[in-house]
């Protein structure tokens, strides 16, 4: 549980403007012991630290002493070492015909639109997996042989009283294989939240694998 909470916190902080990398450490009670951040230099470390505190307070009910937050910044050409390439969600479609359900997700990557699809049983529990699989199908069609993304689990939980989608994806390349977790709070559309949680799980890895590939 502590490891899962740690992954959710890191995923949330990676969405903060200018943050490139996050490493957090929690104690046994789930409180933050330390946060180490690598960020771009376009904003001050103090502003980034305040954003981190705001996210932790709003999404996880955590009040963190600023002294526990360490922000390292890179400037100039070094900022391009970690490219900002990330797929953007354009649309999500889900429909049922007879006993079969289908999902279609459209992403935009560097100005290109790519689609992914998935089909299967129309049970409510399978709904999450179909949209997540359609999202990964789109990603896999773009990255080709660079890596393979496979859904491990998708579920709906409640965090701080807010419905939240949590997705775990197995990412495999020639060098390594690892499980990545992403999350997204359901604000308007749960289907959109499923797709965004799936993309959130990949945001820390796709920029490295996609840079210079599949152009």
C-alpha cells in the first residue's frame, strides 16, 4: 500500500509545470520524509516547491514541510536531455453492440493523430480495461519495436473523497522491463479519466524511447 501511494504521489507531481523527475520517500504512516525534484529553470525553485505543497495538500491531504522538498534545476542545452515529447489525448469512444463492447482512443503525438482500438466483453468491470487497452494500442502502434506497453491492471478507487482511476502498465524494451503506475481523478468523464491515467503511467518513459524514433 505504501509503495502504491508513493507511485500515485510521484505521478501527481510529474504533472506540475516544469518538473522532469520526482523521487519521493514515505514513512510507515504514509507521511512524506523527502521529495527530490529535477526541474527546468523557467520558474524559481520556490514557486515549484509551493506547487508541490499545493498538490500534496489538495490531492492527498498531506502538509509537507518545505525543508523536505529539494528542487534541482537544469538550464540551457541540458534541458533538452529529457525531451518534452508526450502523447495528447484527443478523443475517447466506447460503445456496446450485443454482447461485445468496443473502445477507440485517438491520441496526438507531434502533430500526428493515431488511433487505438480494443474489443471484449461488455461487463462494467471490463470497461476500464477496454479503454486502457485501446489507449495502449494507439501508443504501441506509434512506438513500433522500440518498446511494448501491456496493461497489468486498471481499477477505480476513492482518494480524498474523489473517484480516481489507477492504471498499472508493464513497459518492456530491449534494455529492461518494469511496471509503471498512473492515475487521474474523475472530474467530468470517467472514460477520459481512464485514458489519461493510462498515459500518465507512461509519461516518465515515453519521451526517452520516442526521441529520435518513428519519424
